[in-house]
C-alpha cells in the first residue's frame, strides 16, 4: 500500500487549492475557452494551418508575378521577341503563311 500513499498525499496537498473558488473559476474558464468556445483550440489550430497555406500561396503568386513582369519587360523591349512569343503561344501567323503543329505521341510506360 505504500504505492498509494504518495497519491493520497498528493491529493491531500492539492485539495485546499482545488476547493478555492478562484482556482475553480480559473479551471472552469480554461476548460470553457479550450473546448466549448466558438474559437476553441481546435478552431485556432485549423485557422493557423489555413493561414500557413495562404502564406505559401501568396509567396508562390508573388514569385509568379515577378516572373511575369520580367517576361513582359523582355517582350516589350524587342519587337522580335514579341513576334516570336505571339507565334509560339498563340499560333499567330502572317496572312500568307501556314502553321503546322507537330504533336509527338506519348510513349507508354514499361510495365
């Protein structure tokens, strides 16, 4: 029974603190905020994960904007670059030209 006595002593030490009305109110408040409130711990964790996802997306989009601005500056600096881009991306042609698009078949994966 010596194994139970330290537990008994622990409860006897904690009992005066747990019977204090301020400690009880504090424990109730912490429990309420942690589990039952509209913005409980689970909701806060979900919001934090969503915020991290949005920050990652923002960084990707900022890098994409910088890349697009560099491409735009390169296209506007030379008419030859602009014509080449229009022909490659939008299949634009001059009135007396024909465009042929060559599509290579996809190789099946070896099993």
